[in-house]
């Protein structure tokens, strides 16, 4: 007999990854060269896992829907999620290897990624049944457009079900290369409450370099609110009643891996708290800042108490556009 899903704050669907991340090195090795790093870790990664853990650290009830392999890395991912108090009942097992990302951090440069799709390709979005969706206040889907098996039809159907059930829909993308992504986004954006790409992804999709213009294009395509994260330059929000440009908090930087996912978790936390868009941006920016202080996508993310204490001591520049 199927056991009904318990009520939860957020169902986080999409890519789940075992990340292999190094502390910053002086330079990328030349062919045949060995470069020494201070530390190399196996850590949890992937948009769905990162957002779920970020929300769980804030005291939210979360679950992950995705796929891992029947291998050492799959066990690591599942055990890491369980240790973070994330519900794993909808993490399926695949005959493919668990997805992995090699993350190379070089001082003064952005990260470099080498990624294997692996078991993520078994997650198509059809797993997001009405029963699973209706138990959640928010449906987040991350890693969209990374692989073809997660189809526009399935994602649009899941988001439509969530919208009909009164749940908030949040969409994020991962774009492996330049291409025409509009055919995959156009059926989904009209059912999307919050679209959360970074400015590089938004530029690949729209061909526009200005984050405000990017956000306006996504709004025209149907998204209720478009939030464009811009790394160390903050974020831009264009919604039904607000157009905001936010700065960023100053913290010691070690690794940017997962900072966008941490921003997403903080923003969702703001929505769940009943705050306005400005407060959601503050939560997102603070949680994103906490992430970059340590190597790994979830290692340094604030707890709920740490987040509130940080915001009491630090202010974020937010202006109207």
C-alpha cells in the first residue's frame, strides 16, 4: 500500500550530483603538470540536493525527487541528504552511474566544471505525480535544460498541477552549451512563479546582456517573477509589481560552488515566511554569501539562527529599477 506523502514546505526536483571539489590552486595545470591543492573533498551537489539541504538548514521540511546510481557515490548522496534531514523517498535508483562533477577552483578565476550526466538522465519529470506535488507548498525544479530526458511537457504538466493546487513553482536551469533553449522554456514559463537563472544563463537564452532586459523578456514569456543572479554584482528582480536591483554582502570568498542554489533556497525561505520580494532577496543574498565561505555547495550555508543574526548585523543595498 502506498503511504501518502507528509506535508512539506518544498519538494526539490531535478539534478542530484556527487561533487569532487578542490580548494583553490594557483593555476590550471598544463599538459602533464601536477598542481597541488590544500584539500580535495567529496561533497553533495546538484541543484535539487543543494536547495533541499539549504532549506533544511533553515528548518524547512524538504524532500528531493531525482535519481542516483547503485554505486558508492549514490550511497554517499543518499546518506548526505538523510544526514541533513531531507526526505529521500523519491530519490530513485538507476543502473547508470551516479552523476558527478569535478570542480576546479583557481585563484582569481571562476570555477571550471567537468560533468557526467549519469543517473540524472533517468529523471524525466514524470515522477512528479499530483500526489507528490500537492503535499508541498513549493515545487522547485533545478537543472532544467541540462539533458533532454527531462522534457518540457512533463515539467509544464507538473507546474500546472502545482499551480492548480495553490503551490508556488520555482524554476532554475543549467545550460551546458550555447543553443536555442526557447522551445524548452516557452511551454514552462507561463506556469512558473519564479524563474531563477544567472545572468550568463539568461544571456545564452535571450541574447541580451542587461539583466533587466533579460528579466523583462522572461516576464513577457509568462514568468510571474524573474530573478537574475549576477554573482558578485548582486541580483535583479522584475515581477508583477516590483523592479529591484540588489547588491551583495561582503564575505570572505573561498568557493562559489552552489551559491546560486543557496540564493534560491534563501529566496524560497522568504516566500514561505510570507515576506515581500525585498525580504526574499535579502534572505537569498545572505544565504548565497554564506555558501561561498567554504568549499562545497552546502558546507558553509547558514542555519536559520545564523541567517537572522547575519541580517541583523548586515544590510543589503536594494534599489528600484
